[in-house]
C-alpha cells in the first residue's frame, strides 16, 4: 500500500512539473497493478444437493451398520492399522459435509464478517 501511495505522489509531482503524459502513464501502470479480483464462482445447486445427499447417506450408513463397525473391535486389541478406520471415516465425513455447508452458504450469499 505504501508503494502505491509513493507511486501516486510521484505521478502528482510529474503532473505539477508539466509532464502530464508521464504522470498519466504512471497512474495507468498503478491501476493495472491493483486490478480487482474476479467475482467468485457460485456453486451449482445440483452439486450442493449431491453433496447434501452424500453427507446424509454417509451418516445413515454409519448408523445402520454400527453393529458391523463395533464388531471390528477398534479398541486397539486387534493390532495392525485397525485404529485408523474410525479416523478415516471421520475425515471423509468432515470433508463431504464441509464442502456441502460451504457450497450452501455460498449459494445463499452468506459470508463471514470481516473485522
């Protein structure tokens, strides 16, 4: 920000000295550097609905087949890498649900407040 202020001040100095073309070029270069960011892409409703159904289906499957999951004995007694299964399940669900929630909020234009 400080560099843009210094560039503007230099352009003003050139304009006051009568070198209007140089000042105009300096201002145009500064405008090119601070071009606004492109507008954010709004997610499609189909994608949001798909992610919502996928999130719901994942939780439904975990609750429906919880006895099978419990039978695998994840208390650390089975040995091996069985302890990773619940962690991976949680990570997958978190990823799916976070994408769904983010897309839903973006679709309705709900954004975080900037301080």
